[in-house]
C-alpha cells in the first residue's frame, strides 16, 4: 500500500486556494471553484485525515518580534546513538525553530533565531555546546530569507 494520497483536480484547487490564504472561508473557496460549500468541507476533512494538510498555523514574523539574527548550525555528535537525548535537549531551547537529520558531515542541522549576535553566541556556546554528546557545531549567519514556500501540489494522476 502506498503512503501517497492521490489528488484529483478539486483537491489540488482547494490546496492552492488554502496556500494563498489558509484562513479563507470555505464558502469563498466554494464560490471561487464553483463547487458546493459542503464539498469543500468534505475534501478538506479528507485532506486532513490523510495528513496532506498537517496543520493550519500562524507564521510569525521573526523580525517584527525582535529577532534580528538567525543562523543555520550543523551539529556533529560524538556518537550517533546519543541523538535521541540530544534532540530532546535541543527541543528545550525555544530559539531553535527547526531541526533536521541530514547526511554528510553533520548529523543534525538547526535553524536558530536570536535577538542579536550576542544572544546567538549565548545560545550556541552556553546552551547548545553544553549538551552532553555534542562534539562540535558549525554556524552560518543568515542575512535574510529570499523566499520560503510549501512544496508544489502535484498534478492529478490521469
């Protein structure tokens, strides 16, 4: 059995409408797509149940909230089997907003937000480097996000 959900044209159109504005009322989506409001409700419920729509969330502006610095940090572990404990410790640092397992020289790759560079230094040296099992980190300062987006919605299979 495949883990992939098969989208049809209606699903695809609804997803495109929601990506434009996740708070758009279902009645407006229905009018825009010339389908019934109940069909929109049914399809969105099915897309949520199948986990195509994972969450509906608010995207906060890091800059407007005072986070002037951000960085990407590669984490090298002493031993990979300790990664579960390290990840739990990293989750307790609220300024770490993303964490990925990756291939290559790092085991983990983090996105960190900070009020300023001094705050970033404190996060790196006093919080992250203090976690047992971390051998070393390498950090690259982010000068700004050029764009950020969801993955494309695939064309319906014919």
